């Protein structure tokens, strides 16, 4: 892309894969693939495009992470690890830009709940009015608005802001009770994933 297009001003890291198996049942090759796609790709795209942004003091880095990058989920250990890494990586690079006084380089970290793309087919919230599956068009629109507003973090749906605060102030046992009440401890029990194409 750099050879064909040159420097970019907005970099969106949106690749993602999911194993959908418990840690014990996840083959090593799939765990490695999750890390390669879900976080290592961020490293390599930043390495390719960030230097020109730094030189121009202009650009926007968008990391599509996941709600599973801010709270662990049963049955998604490798996915959560990679998405937690994506959040931490983007946040750290943002701090690096601030220390370098590169105020023209903005960062937006996006942490959506399940998006209805088929990737998490079969997973349903116990309370879909509070934690609905999100339509891709809705998410894209919210991301574009966040970029235009230089919003540092975007959690979708908005109830995730509240749940994130609860996670950090409540004791772990109470957090587990909340997760169980919302059905998130067993959300992967009905996971099918995207159907394989012939």
C-alpha cells in the first residue's frame, strides 16, 4: 500500500479473527494466528505509516479493538489477549505522540460489543436491549463521527462505559455476578462463527 498509495493520513486497523474455543481447546496454530492478525498487524502498519505522520505532525490512528479488549470473556482467551494488547498498544503510542508533542497525531480506540458480521454468529446477549448485536453501518457511522471529533475511545453500545467503570470499582466477585447476570460468562456457549465458504 505504501508503494502504491504513499503516505496515509488516517490508518484504520480493522482486521480480526476469532478462534471461539476455550484456552485448553485452542490449537497453538490458531492462537498464533489470532495474535498475528489481531495485534501484530497493528505493529507492522504503524511501523509503515507512523514515521511520515510524525514528520508531518498530522494523522489519525484508528484501532478497532473490542469490548473483549477491556474485559475478559470466557471462551475468548486468545481473542481477549490480542484485543487487550491492541488497546494497550494504541494507548501507549498515543502517549508517545503526546510526549513528542505531536499534537497533530490523533488516536481513536474502538471497543464495540458483537458486530453482526457473522464473526460471532450464534452469540446472543441475555439482555439484547442493553447489549444488542451491532449493525456494521451503525458502527461505521459512529467511528467516522469519533474520528471527526478526535474522540480517544469509543465504546459501543454506550452502556459499556458504565460497565467499564463498574469493573474498576467493584470487587471481582461482584463483577463476576454482574457478568453472570448479563449472560456474558456463557455467551460463547452458542458460538458458531462465520460459515466457511466452499
